[in-house]
């Protein structure tokens, strides 16, 4: 760190909330595919089965955090969590940021985490910490005139290749993606008929798309162990590349049991996991091959450095959950992150649009299933000031 950067300190932290897409890409119109008939842990209750909006997946909105230094430079980060997370930033986390010099991410993160252990190790608190941490990395890059990926050690490849998550893998293949991840429609509450329908859907896509296109199933924590075992057994002949998040993150033992029958299918999870210790459990007890922390939820870039190193020691891939540009800057610096996820956020999953639209300006979007990152300082994106940002204090 140069002498100029050492004396530049944080003078203010500001938290905002915005509704309508953005970092909370679940905050969509009711007819959006992401809110449709998709298996979830609460699908066992018929009144909450048809729509994920019915049980509140889309209620929180996006969190935006700005950090401003003593010279007026501003970095920002985003997450989900809406008003509750914004309140946590303004009333608890802010004290650990103001007055620090630019670049003091490790100490700041450790203080924020240890000061909130008593009321949060996942969810809202980690979302709030994530937004602060990402804002600090964005600011550090802007102060130094460097992209964040340079601060993380520099790129290990020239471009990032992508798979696409959504209900139209045929469109994804036509647009150059290396694979497609389908949302699982039917969970245990839909019985054997639902399981067979899941298999039929997957089989038809495999026959249409060919053997060289990666196909995965995202189960979003909706399964129990017997159902998952039967589902995997029936899907293996059709080249299931990985099964994702079949169980809630706490059930490391079901992950471990499922892992025994999976190869060559991979076991993926971590979207809703948090802390280095949680990922150690997922890797050791859960035997997971692909870990998927969302960088805007897991605490930001700072803990990702340790989580990725841990995964590498276990021979596991790190394929972050749809973190957009924040994930891209990390992935391009890690040898055990061979490709990235793009979440198709167009309503019918037929168009490739910016994932955090309309929140970010200059957000990179895959072309022919690939992205070359720019050399713009920080994360290389800006807030869209045309949308309404509501300040929370």
C-alpha cells in the first residue's frame, strides 16, 4: 500500500434500499419464471406450492451500501436484505468502518463478523456485511486505479466462460453457454408422479441438446434423502453433471450420504451456506465437489479468499452462485473456478440481459457465453441514479 492510500480514511457509510429487480433478482413481476412452480422447502404445504412469491421470496428488496473516503471517492456494494439489512449497516456495522484507512478490509470484516455473531451467522447480517465489504473493495480499487481482480492477484485466464440457469437451456446453448441448470419443479410433496416428471423433463432436454452440453438440476433445498437418492439414480443415465443444493445447508449428513452414490455426478451446494467453518463442514462431512457461495451474501470478497483456498485443498471447484460482476472479479483470479454462473433474469428466460438490471450501469453481460472483464477501477460498474434509492438511518 502506498503512503497516499494509507492516509485516506473512510468518512461516511450510507445504506439504501431499492425495490424492483437488482441484486434481489427475485423481486420480479408475478409472471416471471423465477417466481413460478419450483420446488422449495415450503412446497410441502399446498397453499405455497404454485408460486414462490406466495411465501415471500420477493419481499425484501435490494440493499446498497456506499462508503465515502476523505477525498470524496465513493465505492459501493450490493446485496439483498432490504430495510432490515440497511438498518443493521447504519446502526451497528457503520462504527467499524468510519475512520479506517482505505484498504483495511480484513480487520474491518473480522470486527463486523465477531460483533454480530450473537444474532447472525447467515442471512440478513451476512448480507449486510457483504454489501459493506464489497463497497470497501470497490473503493480500494478506485483509489488505486485498479480493477478489483488485480487486487486479488490478477487474472489466471483471459475470459470467463458461463453456464446459464433457467428453464430454457436450448436458448442458452444457441447463445454459446457451455451448459444449463434447470430449476427442479417437483419435490417430495408431489410424490412419485412428480419425480418421474422431473426425470422426463431432464431426459427430453438431454435428447434435444446432446451429450456434450452440461445439464444440472437446482433443487433449492427442497428434497429429503430418500427422494434425492431415487432422483439421482434415475437421472444418471442421462448425464446429470451435478445436483445442486438438495438439502438445507445444516444437513451436512444427508449431503455426505448422497455423495456416496453420486459419482460421476457431482454434488454442488453452498448458495445458502456461510462462514469458513460452515464450508469446512460442507466439504468434510458433506463431501461436496462444487461449492457455490454467493459473494453478495456470504460476507463479500474478504471471506471468499479463505473459502476458495479451503476448497482448493479439498480438490473442489468454486463456482459462485449468481453474484454477477462481484463473482466475475473473483472467479477470474482462481484456478479452481473454471467457469461461472449466469442467471437468466429475463421474464421468459429467452434474453440475455444484465443480471442485476436495472440497478447497475455497465454491468458486463455474456456474449457467446463469455465475458472479458474491463480494466475499469473497482468493480467497473456504477449505480443507476435514475432509480429510486431510499436512504435508511
